[in-house]
C-alpha cells in the first residue's frame, strides 16, 4: 500500500456499499426521539446528520448539543447552521440533566456549537451543565466534546474543574487542510488545547479527524503523532460525508482496509483506544473510552 497517498476510490454518484446505513427504527429510538422533541433539546446526532444515529439511539445513547444549534463559525465540513446564535438558555443545564435521568443514560456525551459571540464563549453554561448532570445523575459518566474556546485558559479551566471522565476536542483534519476545512480554527491551537487539558490534570483526552478531503496518508500519520505527543489517549478516524452542496466536496472514499491500517498504526503509537472506520464519528462507542 502506498506510503504517500490514502487508499481510496474516486467519489461515484452513489456511496460505496460500506457507507450505507439503515434508517433509524425501533422502540428505543422512537422513545429518545420523542424526549428530544419534548424538551426542545439539540443533539449533534440530528444537527450533524450523523450516520450512526439509528445504532446509537437504538442502544439508548445520545450526544447532546448545548448552547443552541447555530454556530458562530462557518467550517466547510459541518452541517450545523452558522449565523447569529440565539440567546443563551440558562435553564438548559437542568433540561439536559433531567432528560438524561428520564432516558436512563449511563454515559452521556455533551458537545456544543462555537459561541465566539459570548464573553465566556459558553464555558460557564458548559460547567453548569456538567454540574447539573452530576447532581441529578450521580452514577452517569461524562464525555465533554468541547470547542477550542480560542485557547483561553480561563475558559478551559472551567471544564477541568468540573472533571468529566473524558474531555475531547477534535482536530478534524490534517495541518495543511485546516485553513480550508476549519476556517476560524488553528491546527496548533487545537493541539495546545489538548496538551493544556492533559497538563492540567484531565483524566482522559480524546480527538478525532475526518478523511476524504484530499489529505495524504503521511499527513494523517503526522497528525496522529502530533496527538500522541500531546498525550491524547483516544483518537477517532472516520469518513467525511458532504452535508449539502454548499459544503466541501468529498474527494475520496477511503477503503475499509485503509481505516484498519490507521487503527493498527494508532495502537502501535500508544493510543488507549482507536476507533477507525468509514462510519466512525466522535462519539461512536464513547462509553468504552472511559476504560
């Protein structure tokens, strides 16, 4: 296999067979969908058009998105709306905590849009949400998939202080493509965020990247090495899928064999967990990453 290009096939009119998923069905999925609608919660499962929604919700797990569903950033890959966000809902922490209790969730993933419009960038609501979940669900373990908070330590410290079992922040792509894929983000800043979290005492850190945007194999491996140098414990690697015609196009569909190769490379590097596959997303099998 080539050492300088990612094993792939050119994007055909239809998705490869390994990217086809069943429509979400089942009693548990229907129950969780009803709760999300009832409490007006925003999940990244729906806003991000996650292909694993049926599988995860069918198993009774979900990823909650706080601070609204409109992001201040305009990343070229993301299906979440961008624009002027709504007013902060200070009752949201209790809403999320109450729904987790009703659902009986044992491990919850919390994420959010970027809120660069707020002085605290949403970090206070983040901390209050974790606290509310702890109060109402003392046995529930948590992963917080956070934005970069522009690398400001005061905001990051609020996350560190409430001590989620896992703190995650995604690199999303390789260094060369960061400006195109994550317009308002910086590769080195994201690495520094992950490094700072670990040095500040976070128990387990995690990050994720997408493939199929034109990256080279050597660049993927370099990104994995950068993450290990930042003492990241868990990495997720998945296939980028274009949310709409307005977003960046898929340049390659990565073969399952190549995803397996990255998994093997990552485990040899020393990652505690490596989730690598076409349908893998940030919160995929998240409950296993606390072990």
